[in-house]
């Protein structure tokens, strides 16, 4: 591995003695279980903003960006509103037309080359 020996020894020393870690790392180690607890207690639907508000209600003074960073590091996400838009449901058994143009979109005369595409637009009635 191409790392400096001093970096390895510094890392090993911090593993052995957590008191010599940076203050931010020490504070993060104390906040991680609290963020996890609030997220779990609220059925895993709270995002960073709601977790941050709940921690502040409980008297834990922490910045919102810190909660966002810790949640991102742990892989925790809140539930997003709305439903996922799925515009195409492919049928693997359906025959797929051949790409006869082969991405060469240059025509030598009118009506020689016809290309189509689908565009989905969200309306009040749904997707069109």
C-alpha cells in the first residue's frame, strides 16, 4: 500500500485510544446512536430535517447539516412523498424492432429516414 508510515501509526493510535481523535469525530461518535434511535423510533420515515428537529426538542443541540452528514454516512433516508413515476413497463418477451438507422441520422433526400421517440408529459389527469 502506498501510504506514509506515520499515517498508519496515527490511525492505529486513534483506534487504540479514541480520546486522541478530533473533537468532531468524538462528537459524531456520540451523535450517531441518537440519530439512529430517532430514525428507528419514527418508523424509519423521518428525513434529516425531522430528525434534527426531534433532537433539538430533546435538548440535543446539533446542526442540521451535521445530522444530514451522519445520516448519509449511515445510509439512512427518509421517505419521499409522491409515487415513483414509471413511464415504461418493458415486456421482455415482446419482439424488439431492429435499429436500422444505426445512429446515422443523415438523410440524402426527403422521406428517406423516419425516426420517432416517446415523450411523457405530466398533466392533471395523469401521464400522457
